[in-house]
C-alpha cells in the first residue's frame, strides 16, 4: 500500500526525515504538492545556499560535467529526501526507488487517503521561512506558472 503525504505547510527537513525512515522500513511513499513545502530559515540565506550550489557548475568544468542543480520543486524535495538515505549503498537505492514526488496533485489520486504529518507542520509559528516554489523560481525553473494555476483551482 502506498502512503500519500501532503507537503502543504510542512517543514521540508522534518518531512524528509520521517519519509526517509519509512522508505528504509520498506514502505512505498508518495508526496504531493511538493511546491508548497516550507524551508525554515532566513529567505536570503536559503536563496544564497541554493544559488551557490548552482554556481559550482561553472567552477567545475562547465554545464556538461555537473554538479547538476535541481530546479523544479518536486526534484528539490526528492533530492532532500535522498540526502537522508544511504544512497550509495544498495538498500538506500532501493528505498529511494520506492519514492514518488509530485508537484501538484496527480490525476487519479484519492484525496481522502492523503496524510498530513502534524509534527512537521509549523506554518504559522515560523517567523523566517520560504517555500520551495519561491526557491525554485529564484533558481530559474521554467513553466512554474502551471503550478500556480493548479494551486488556485484547488
């Protein structure tokens, strides 16, 4: 059975650690609305962190040699979860294969079975925060206007 989590208003690190633990226990996990996850901390410092990662591409031999920067919201969330798994070992790779991350809500998803982690929900309590969508826009991701339209309809 697949567990489906809603990332709306969830602190990204807390959500990722819970999901990584479940993946290592052998469960299949899907995350929806990845663009609505929250990154806690100063907005300028968060943007500087991700932009510094993107700038390393020019220092290490060009765009073909990497490191390859995740710009889309679902890729940022999945890469954060991957960082909490032992990805270089076979059981970590198998766990990562059981993960699906979606920006928005994919068609055919039963919304009654979407779970929300209450212990990682800190939307109103954080003074310094930014959304994954805002970081994605700052990194230069394309076609994010589609996600905004999806968010307004639901």
